[in-house]
C-alpha cells in the first residue's frame, strides 16, 4: 500500500474523552452509517439463501437445523488497543472473506483500513510512520487470503427467509414463531385484543399492563389493521 494512500485513509482521531460520554442514540446511528459505508455483508445469510433456494418451493421461509451461520457484526465495532491490531485484522479479514466470496483484494484492503482507522487506538508515535503501518496491513491481508479462517462456525437452528419476498419485521417475527413453535407473538396479540375489548384502548396503558413497550403495541396494531 502506498504511503499517500494510507495517509489519506487514516483520518482517525485519538479519543480525548472516554466512551462513557457518547450518546447511545448517536453511537448506534454512527455504527449503522459505518456498516453501510463498508458495503459488505456482516453475515452469511445470503449464502444460506442460495444454498437452500431449491427447498423454498414457494414458501416465504424455511427452518433448518445445524446450519453454519456466521455473524461478525459485533466484532465490527470492537475497540482494540494497538498491540492487538494484527490478530484483530486477521480475524476480521477471515470473516469478511467467508461472508463476501466475491470481494476483491483491493476492496478487502480498503475495508480493513477503514476498520483499522475506526477501531484501533493508535499511539501518536506510530502515526508518524504511515509507510511501515501500510506495509504491515498489506502483509496481514495476504495472510487472510492465503490462510483460511480457523475459527469454527457455530451450528445453529436458523429460519432462512426467501429473498423473493420483501417481508416486514413483524411478518418475519410471525413466520419465525410458526416455524420454531414459539407462539409468543400470537399470545401477545391475543392479550392486546383482550385488553382492547375490555375498554383499555390507550397504548401506554396496554404497555403497562403487559410489561412491553408502546412500540411493540403499535407494531401489533398496525399489523392487525393491514390484515
């Protein structure tokens, strides 16, 4: 990686204050924006959908047991001290390659550099040597490509949704409940309707009675209205 390329990418600012002062709402938005900026898949759900596409047979979702599911989104925002950045980037590179089979070497370099500049606390003395730092990241990327990820993927039971259908969040919840045998969603729906029938119509009052959020109440009522 050329010196000027890495210097251009490395706009990381060393944090003056601790993360305790960060507003959680803005932090969540920043994470979402950063994930969109990388333009990569942080899980292998799209690969599972391709693998089992012949089993959908017109269904909106199927339930599969013991599938190799990967989700590394929680690693994407992990803050790392400079001394551990090599092992961290190797892990991230392995995950990215496994979940993005068509990613190019140049794109992988760009993604890892952005992850590095966002998540790694860089000492000031190291910031001066951009050329050395850029070369080290190049070596890490080569190892990610040549050596497959050793970490074993978890065997989990997973509901795989048919990509041909654009399902809302509530529709996914209903389908998951039906396929897994967990009817919590339907039970909540029945309780809401019972309270409404008894004369309790305000969302806040219903939420207090059931111990759930008003947002959940609104989602249930909107779903009922659409149906």
